[in-house]
């Protein structure tokens, strides 16, 4: 256990683990599921890289989403709800058709929302990121429409942060102590 050899950190009532996007950092495999029938269209094994945005607890970059030639997009996540958002951005540049952007896609209506509405997704308790329905769009039309995409962290980079609450008790009389430091615990899985 942790201890202080001299002095005191003060009295603590509770501490809350603050999750950060550092826990998402790593190499991922992306699987794209066709909107038409839910079948797998493509799997990009160990091709996607997620990295934190410096100084931001809730923003991260995704490099090579859709195996898109190394393009870098930015996403945000609310760790309390597990919901992530990706604003429309360039995910691929085609030599003939130009910028290919990611947009939200309504599967049942077969419509693409080209406004500034973000594509949404979720971070599952298993660490898998699921991107809700989206479309890859160029000015001339669609390169693909997807029911969903999943991003699964590769085993070699499976480090995850855990959030939670804890109480630290004084060993002598079991009274709660107060913790001032916010932190995330990381575990190699």
C-alpha cells in the first residue's frame, strides 16, 4: 500500500478517478458494416491510431480512419456517458474526386446529413468503440454508407484507464481521509 513517511497529505473525504483520453491511446482494428445488410465490408487490422490531444481530457485524434491514407480527424468523448462525437471531417483524399468526408447517415431514411451534426458513437465497457451509422461522401456522391464501424484496440497496445471512486481510510481509526489529486489508473490487459 501507499504511505507517507513524514507529514500529511491532509484529510480526504473522497477521491474520484478522472478518466482521460490517454486510456484510449493505441493501435486499433476497424471493422465497417454495410448499411444495406449489416454485413462486413472491410476490416483494417492494426491500421487505425488513436492519440490524445495535448491538454484536452476529452479530445483525441483518429489517424487513418477508414484506412483513409493517413488522414487525421478529431473526436471528443464524454466519459460519464461513454458517448463520442466526430464532426464532419476529411477522412480520405481521392485523386479524382477530392475530399471525402465523414457525415452522419440515417439508415432507415437513406439520407446523409451534410450539416455540422456530428457522427456519434459509444465507448463500450469492453473498450470497443462503436461508431454509429455514417457515410463517406465526396461532392460527386457516396463512397460508402455504413450501419456502424467498430474500433477494437490491438492486443499489443491494450492499456486501459479505469474510472471510479474510492475512499482512503486512516489505518488507526478508519476515518475517511481527503485526497486532492485527480488521476487515472492504467492497467496493461
